[in-house]
């Protein structure tokens, strides 16, 4: 068994009809850039009625058709915020919790110790988060229910050194179901390709289940200068 093997990311997505929301962080083979990727999927009309919109420090979710927006509490938030040369990526409003804690000199883990999984019984959707640092190292976290009743929260944090051509993928669901089964294990080891940002993003977008995909965000960051470029795909565009 090769524990250092990396999987093909688009192929992994094709094998899962409903990974839910997902974060991929990794380093390009030449070690010059870091990649940060975030996508959302949805089964309900409310979840599918969204787009990603650019903000001065990242992106936010918005209702594509505001007249159809129902409960915004778990679907409208800032998934990505920049803080200096660091990048915060999460699947909920814990993005702001992490930012506020970091600004006050406290840690990523301290911020997430104040949060728990989403209150959407019976799914108890995990909260997933990542912090990409200026040197290319990154932290990933999952907050998930300890049992089928949502009686307690388990919190796991993973710390990764920057490794050429390697990334890690964390997502909310193991697959489709009712209730939807939560992600299990540690973030999955994925290959980060060389080449064009646009080409990689297109391959990821095409690999997501057509009926369930909603939006995709991809950012490339120059580890030497901090310069960044990003691209958004919205099904509702």
C-alpha cells in the first residue's frame, strides 16, 4: 500500500455524485504557487439558487433569484476571505469567526473551538475550513456530529507542509443519501497538476455532477510575491 499516492482530483469527483461542499488546497509541482479551490452543490431549490460573487477580499454567495430565496442562514456567507497574505476558505459563516480570531492574535483552532456542525438535522452537515499561509503550509479542519442525534461535536484539525504537486481535499459528505452521510477520515491526498489554471478549473467543473453542482471558485497564489488570480464558474450564470 502506497500511503503517499495522490489521486486524480477530477476523477475522484466523478466517482461521487454528491460530495456536497468541498475544499482543495495544494502546491503546484514547481513549488512556485499554491492553489485554493472551493465548490458548492445543492439538492434543494434554495441551495441551487446561488452564485459566487467577487468581493474586495474574496468571494461571497448570493441568491441568483432573490425572489426565490428562503432561509438564508446556512447558504449565504463568505466562503473565502484574504487576511494579509493568508487565505481563509470555509463552507459557512465560520470564515468570519476565523478571520476575527486571527486579527486578534488568536489561532485557527481557537476560532473553530467556538463553532460546531450545522444545525440541519438529520444531516448535521460538517463545517469544513482551511487556512492557507503565506509560505504554502496549510491547516484544514472538520467539525462534525459525534453521533446520529447531534448530541456533541467532534473537532479535527490537520496541519500540512507544502509538498510539490500535492494537495488535500476535504468535503462535507461521503456521498448521497437520506440522511446524507458525513465525510469520514482525514483529507484526501490529491495530485496538483502543472499548467494552466483555467484548464484545471474546467476539468474540475465538468467532473462535478451536472444536476447537483452550483458554483466553483479557484485561486492561484504566487508564493514569492503573494500575487493572486482567481476564476469563478456559476451554473446560474
